[in-house]
C-alpha cells in the first residue's frame, strides 16, 4: 500500500497541512495584521510584587464585609430595642410564611424564587408559645431598606430562642410540618461560638428494640445536622464491642471536623446500624470515646474554650447477672478517663423509651452517668477538680428530636460571646446558589433572645477575587485563618456552582516546593510578602501561562498577603516573575471608520438584524460583548438586567476619543482593549465578501484577558458567557505563538459541531511567551471542513473511503479533530471528546512506548473532587513516529507534528483486524484501575475519586504529589430566542443546501448535511441529497438535533448544553 512506500513522506504531508493552517490563520482570521497592529501600540511597563495591590483589594473586600456587618448590627439593635418595648406592650403578631397569598409575591432573580419584598414572614417551631416575642412586623421597614441599599444581600432573618424564625423577603418555604431553626449549624455556632468536640455513642445491644434503635439513629442524625466545620465529631456504636465509621481510616483514632463530607459519611454509618443480640458493654463505649477526645486534643493546638461532650443514646440496660459490676465499671472508666482531661468532659444521656414503659433502674443509671455520680458506686475520685454535670432526657416515638436533641448545646456554658460569626460557603436551601452567612446573637441583659443573620451571595463577596485581572503576571486567592481555600483560580466560578467545593487547604492548590514555609507565614503574620524560586519541572500550569521569560531552570514567584480586617479571611496576590515588567496598553483611540455596536441587538432594535443559526445577529458589523470580568462589579452585572440606557452609556464611553465621558462601571483597561480590537473589523468584513471559504466558516472573533469579546457576524451572547474560560482561549494561551486546534464541540450559537482555530496575539512579535498574551483570536469552522482539508490535500486518504486507510488529525492532548468516524452517519458516536485511545487503540498502544513523545499525567480537581488522568503529547516532536520497523503486522501507522500548530497528522493502513485494546469505561469516566497508573498502559482519559483524610483535611500521601488541575472549561448556556423573532427574521447566511447536487458541494458547508442514511439509522438511502441540518443532523434523515429542542419552544428557561455533554470532560479544558 501507499503508506508503506518509501517515497511517501508523512513529513511532507504535514508541511502541506501546515501551510494551509498558516493561510487560514493569516488570511481568514487576520492574525498577522492584528499582531502588526499590536506591535505598533505604545505600552506602559509596570513592575510589582503585589504588595500595594493586595492592600487595595483587601480594603475592597473588607468594605463589602463591613456593609454586611453594619446590616447585622442594625438588625440586632432593632430586635433588642423591640424586646424592651415588648415587655410593656407585647409584640406577638404572627405572619405565617405558608399562608401568604401568591398574588403578593413575584419572581425575583436575586433570590431565584417568588418573594414579597415588602414584608417578612414567620416559620414556627412546634413548641412556640402564643405569647412569644415576635418583632417581625417591627423589622419590615429596616429589612426592606437594607435590601435596597446593599447588592448581593440575600435572606435576612431573626431566629428566636423561643422558636420563631422570621425571614425577609417573605417566601413560602418548608411548608410541610414545622420548622426548627434552632437546631441548624448557623444558630448553634452563633449562640455557642466555641468549638465543640462531640462523641455520640449509639447503644445497639440485645436489649434495644427496633423502635428504640430508630429513635437513636434519628437523634444521631439530628446532632450531625446541627454542627459545622468549627466543631469536631465522632460517632460510635456499642454492643458487644465498640465500632467506628469505616468510611475513613482516621475515624478510628481522631475526631473529625464536621464538614459536609464527614457528616455525610457518619450519617451513612448510622443508617446501617442493626441491633445485635449481645449485651451492651457500656464501659467499652465510654473508654473509646474518651480515647478519641484525648488523642484529638494531643494532636491539635488546644484552644482554651473548647467544649467536650459525650452524648449517649442508650436504653441504659445492664446485663442481668452482673448489673452492679457493669455500672460500677462504667463509672470507673468515666472517672479515670475524665480525670486525665481535668474533668472537662460533659456527658449528656438520652434514654430511649420502649413504648412508654419506663425502667426506673435504667433511668437512674443514665442519670448517674450524666451527673458522673461515681461516689454512689464506691468509685474514689482521682482528682479534686469538680465534674461538669450533664443531664438526662427521655426520648420516645413522639419526641420532636430537633427541638430536644437538636438543642443539646443549651447544656453547654453560654460564655456570652457577642461576636459576628462568618460561615463557610453552603448551598442556599430557600433559593439557589452558594451563600455565606454573617450572624450575631441578640441579648437583653443576660437573656439570649436569638440571633440575627444575613445571607450573602458568595459570588458577590468573592467577585473581586474571581475576576481579578490586574495584570497578566498575577492572580489571587482567598483563604480563612485555618488555611481553608475559599477561592482560587483553579476553582469554578461560584456563580455556576451549586455545591460547595471541597473544603481543603491552600497547600494542595499551590502545590510547589517551599510553599509550606510561605503558608506558615501567611497564617501567622497579618501582612507580608515572600519570594520563592520554583523549579520549572515542578511548576503549576497557571504559573506557566503567566511566564514572560522562558528557558530558565527556575522562575520566581512572589506571594503578598493581608488579613482582611474584621473578618477571618486572608487575601493573597501571587505575582509570577515579579522582577520582569508587565506591559499594558497606553491610551488608544478608536479607528475612525469603525462604529461600535454592543451585542444587545435585542435592545438596540437593529434594523438589519438576521438570525445566524440560533443567534440574533447582524452582518453590518462585528458586535462587542463585555463579559462579567470587564465590569468593576461583575456580580451586579450578572444579576441585574441590562437596559437600553446602560447600553447607550457603555457605547458612548467606549467610543469616546475625548476622554470626557464618565466611566459607566467598567474596569480601567477595558476601553483600550475595545479600541485595540476594533482594528480587525475591516479585514473581517472584506473576507466575508471575498473569501472562497465562507461557506465553511461559522464566525470570527477576538477576546482579551478582561473578557472583551468582539465577534463577526455580530451576535447576541448570553451574559454569563466568559470567553477567557473557553477551551479555545485556554488552549491558545497554553500554546503561545502556535495555531491551536480545538474541538469538535457543539456550537453555542446553533451551528452544530464546530472546530476552532485560535491563536495568541502578543504585545510584540518578539515576545511570544504566554505572559505577554494581550488577546486571543479564534475562527470556527464546520466539523467536516477539516476532514475535507485532509481529503483535498492528502490524496492517499481518499483511496478507500476511510475504511482500511484512515487519516486523522489529533491535538496535543490526544483528542481527535478529524477522523473518518467523526463524520460517518452510522458511527452513532458522540462527535466531541473522542480520543485517540477510543478510535485508534493500536496507534495509542504503540505511541505509549515512546516516553519522550507522550506523557500520561495526573491532577487533582477540587471543584468535583476527582483525580484526573490525561495525556500530553510533545509538540516539539522532530521527525515522524511509526511502527514500520516492528510491531503489529496487521496495521502500520505514521504520525508527524503539523509544524506551527498544537496538532499532529496520522495515517493508519490496516490490513487485518488488530487486537489492540485500551481500557475505557463505556458508562462513565471512572478509570478501571484507581490503585495504580502505568505510563505505558493504554487507557482513555478518565478520573478517580480524590481521597482526603477527613480528620486533617489533608490529601492522602499518594495524591498529595499531584498538581492541582487547571481551570475547567465551563458549561455554556444557550440563550433561547423569542419565538416571534425567530419567525420574523431570515438567516444571515443562506447556504441553499437543497440546490447542492454533489456531495462535494454539500460536505462541510454551513448548515448543510449530506443525507445518506434513513431514519432507522441503518438503511442507506437510494439517492443521497443535501438538506439543512435540522432535517438530517449528522446525515441521518430526521435525526434528533443535539440542541435540546430545534423548534425554539423552550420557553424562557435557559437550557445548558450540559444535557448534551458539551462541557469537555475533565480537566483537559
């Protein structure tokens, strides 16, 4: 065959493809012109180690928190004043949340549910007395006022010690049954802010009936749901012996912080408990509980006011023969063990009742345990220190556990600490998204009235960290005073998260040598900075992307940090190569010929509007979209509707050469980025008229680091779209100066599957490192265009219709950009995320024997708690790879890099079926073997669960060595158009599919499919024909389009393409 011939050179073929790619980048996209223009601009240079920036940013975050602290304090004052008034004329009026008429409520985007912004309403605990203090109606005007003047504020509430929960704005929530806020972590940690070390012991011996055991299990779960990360917990079960939860090895020896993960594991453990038929060894249970408390104390810095509690859920029955000895033995253990801890442990016992029958002996024993009455059993005290007496309470089937056991903390000393408490992020149960609560207790003298709380949108609090873009050299992260990470560039934007990320230490993100020392300083000094040198071979991907000088063995990193005053948070700004200046555009003017058109064509009433597939668009000029990162207040931009007036204001400011118009809330460098990118407009418009490739090009665009996107045809974009987090952008930055291929993926705008060519633009053509990237340009082609290029330029690929001789293009992580199966209508396979290991296992197996060409990597992904395995191919490959010399006789392949790109071209000639195999799971992304990874073993890119030691929050040793993954590409939302518009407008580009008679004229053309297979997906049509995509997507008549509904009847919801897996799988993005 031709592939084996000596005169055939894949290197020549790769050169042919390279020159075609260069032509596309230069002529169609305009990279050369754009780079020349950026060379001509004047730049200012700035050197910084982040010290002054961290002070400014910390001040900004502090001001945000201060606004909330002010709101909390104001609400607290109103409640406390109301109570004084209540003593003379009682305030008891109740407005039940569940009886508010729907007509009083309307949908509110900030809360993402129906609310009434004028009144507050109440949910009641079962025990509320009709005369209970209820200041709710007094609070209305203050709460409404707070909401008006503070963006990012969500729910405000007063939760009373008597059991009334008043929330504003009024909203119907949790209307089944009663509502007990006093057993929620927020309430508990505000009225008892000291850390609580708790051991819960469940008695499941022979004498415990199923009814009693069920009460005990429910009670244990109530305790778990009342505590949070500040507390430590262990759950034990005792019968013949004592057992711990086996879902983490560390639970055997230590208490664990009560993170959501630990609470979930302990809860699973509790659900699985069955009663055993041996008598309960009470003493053994207490022995283990004290051991856990002791080893935990020895293992951590002991805080002065930690409350230590053992909660015993038991029937209190001892064995018939040796009852007195058992009791004595149990009290002896308690007496001895507690004396080692200076008698600081309190014991609470809950007696499990059996159908209303009370055994007085059992109750007396449980009371003696709680009061630690060891003298009564003749046990001598080992220390003169007094014991802290606990209490005994009876539980039966009718007990309201939340109101009884859930309030166990009322037995602990109230130290009257009147301080604001900041929660870690959690999911909002009333609306949606992640929130943080700031809360404070309310007192009248020494009487606790309850707590006031304000829920703050996490996306708002963290916006300055999430969208930090001071210079290309720096990034920022926020941690709390224990080292827990709240925000880091490798985490998904909070705006898109519904689950809090893994609570883990910053050491796992900044996973580089010597960071340990920096971390110690950050946690012990309120302000400081430190520079460390990082060897290039142990660097982090988000450092590499910011390097401005390359080619050295190591690079410097500066950490500058500051404690955010009045909070428990620390902000850090990291600068890569602080000694090398960063370039920034100096004031520019706009091109006289270009008019600025903002992307909101729906607001501007564009007369020349048309539809570009599913997007409202125009061919008159490119549009400019400003994503959230371009605004000084990104969260406000995302949560409030844009108006026509706002758009007019942006437009005037962005096209103003006189510098007289006030900035409407955009970041400082945005105007320059908008003006700089305007220089490409003319070239794109000309190409649109002249280019012979127009029938294959979906759109052209350019994006800047601050999130400015200029796009042609001008199109309306979803406002949550962030170009800098898209794969084509991240890819280009990772391959500076090269042509990057990305895809295929499903196009946001409705064009079907596309492949993108993207390329970085630098501040000057002599500085092609990632850290000098000032923009990324991209152009989308139809999926089939690239296969057509292969066919047209490499005739050998055409010999037998892609059957025995197959050509493919693969990018540097091994994903296929072009391959016969991607375009075969009978392939039935998804088109995106197809990897060389899925489609060409023989080639993949052989390539893995070339260790300097391909490396299998691991990284830790904290947003979804996985360890990702992925491939990286060496783009500096010289010459070609082949198995012509040895290897399978069934199949020969050759592979070469396409010079100047991040891609490779390969040709396979298969003469018989090969048995090559790569391990891939067909149902999910789980790796088939998570215990070990061999470099030369072929497997698809996959993931394993990230194992964390729950007690310390640290990763297990093996995983600690993995770097943290790069930013995930985000799922894209696809904006549904008003169906009325859809019918009224014509398509911007009419491909006239039905008039294309030959497959060559139809193949790869915008919106056209060559229909070859009948609707059963198997039978070939007698006569193939060309038709629009929606009639036969992928070449199959009547095939369902991957867009959720092609008829546009989506209603107002925004459908995320996640349903069709458009988000690339894993960390490859």
